[in-house]
């Protein structure tokens, strides 16, 4: 097994017995995960691999946050503590965490009824409201750094974590909003850094506390020219090259037409999951068993996370949105998060602009030679075009 974790040392730290089996789960962008069975049970072992999210102190803060959310009844999967009381084990300079194994499946919005989509929106609203309770924010954190080649949050599963299968999500329901609301009363694409907050004193300046300006179309035009040159040089030419060239030329026309619609800085910020999408939400027996992968926990415009999540849950393969389901989802989100229609309208505009200027999949393909995200390109690139044409109906679905 490649990248085999140091099981002996880790299991001793956790007093978790002896390993019987250890199988890698789907590897994503940020971390590596393993389905682990020992003489004492089943676990999910997470190797925090990416340098940007692997700081043990930051991981421990995320762990404390999920424990507090669990105490409020939010469906999460807090890590287990080792014999020293810590939830992060550092072995050979690498950070690991051990979680209970959660049997569950992922579900896409296309497999949910309209009522279940409303429950999904309520769930995200409860997450935002609960984070507001457990993670006080001190203003004044630095602005986000630009992120030129990172994918938008949710574009790829960050670990494939805690799932008992890597299969396509099965249909099923979310719990009612009432069942979730015991707690009581969101940049440029991919620019969601891990928080440096929540030390023992609970509050500190955090990355991303100041929303970024919308992407500058001048920069985007230069990027389009750069990518077109890459496409022309690629040999042998294939169908992906042809679609990439078509979409780049098409997007340039759209940006020329709409360059005056660049949005201002984002709106009301708050703590967000940062990567809320189908592969970070597990269901068991028709109920949400756990929201996983909190590596991008941070302070961002909250309504923008709600819009980004909808773009992932409810996009169809042809690059359109199911607006009936979006409307049910958004209404429930606004109700449980206390978000106003105007807040959602501003978020829709910013995320639309973000997508219109976003070419991370092509940058990965042509600059890195990384083709993992290629299957997402047809729908993602078509969505930006369709959304521009159907801008008013999409905005209405989020606000009424």
C-alpha cells in the first residue's frame, strides 16, 4: 500500500488495539484517508497531508469546533482523543487524526425530493447558526490571498472521508429542520484558507475575515489568452482540447459583454464549513449521519457558501440547475440561518461572477497535467453560460 501510515505508533497513541486491515479510501485534494479495522473496532484514519491544512494546532482547533457542534446536536464526527488527551497525533512530522467509522452514503441533490432539498438547506442554515454560537469572531483578520489555481470549495472531495463506499450517492432524506435546529436561533474560486482561529481563548483574528473584491476581468482576459495558447500547443489534439477552446472563446465574449457587472466586496461574513458538498455529507438510514472534512473551516460571506453548495448539489449533467429544488433549499436556508433575500441576491451575483471568471479545471489540465477534474468540466463550463442567460430566474429562486 502506497503512503502506508505508521499504524503501530498511531494505534499505540490511541490505545486502539492492533491493526487487522487498513485500506485507502478515495484520495482527494487535501488529505489521505484510510478505512481501518483493529481488534477494538472500525475507524477512519485521516492523514492531514496538504501543507496548507496540516498544521497540528489548526487541526486541533477544527476538532474542538466539531466537538462543540456535536454538543449542540449538529451531525458531525468528532475525532477520538489519544491517551495523552490530544486529538492530533504527529508521527514522523506528519499529522494524523482518528475518527469513528461512519457507515453512510453520499447523496446528490438530483436524488433528493423537493422536501428533502428543503431539509438540506435547513441543515446548512443550522450549521451556520451553530458556528456563530460556538466560534466567536474577532474582526480584523487579513484579506484572503489570491488563489489562481485552486478549485472552488467542493469541486473535489477533500478526502472521500468517513464514507463506507465510494459509490454514487443513493437517494434518501434529511431530517426535518426542526430536528436539526436544537442550536436555536462566505472569494475568488478556491480561496478558502484554513482558519488560524479558535485558540484556547476561543476568539482570534482569522484568515479571510475581509471579503475579497470580485475577479478583475482584465486579469481573466489575460488568463484566457494564456490558456488558449496552451490548448493550441497540446498534442495530440483531443475532444477535451476542442471543448476547452470553445468554452474559452465563448467565455471571453460573455466577459466582454458583462465586464461592467463586476461585484464589490462580499457581504456579511461568518464562520462557514468552507467545503459543503455531496461528498462531505454522509447519510445513514435516510438521515444525515455526519458532515465531514472541516479543513476549510473559516470566516467567509455565509450566503456565498449557500449559493456555492447549491451549484454543486443541484447542477445537472448538461450544466443547468433544478430551480424548483434550489428554491426549496434556499427558502429553508434563509429561515434557519436568518439570511435576508437581499443577502442571497448579492451572494448569487458574486458567485455568478466568480464562476464566469473561473478556469481552475483548465489550469490543472494544461499547467499541471492533472486530469482528475476533467470529468467535471463539461457541466461546470456549461453552467456558467446557462447561468448568465438565466440570471434573473436563478436569482429569483434564491430570494423568493
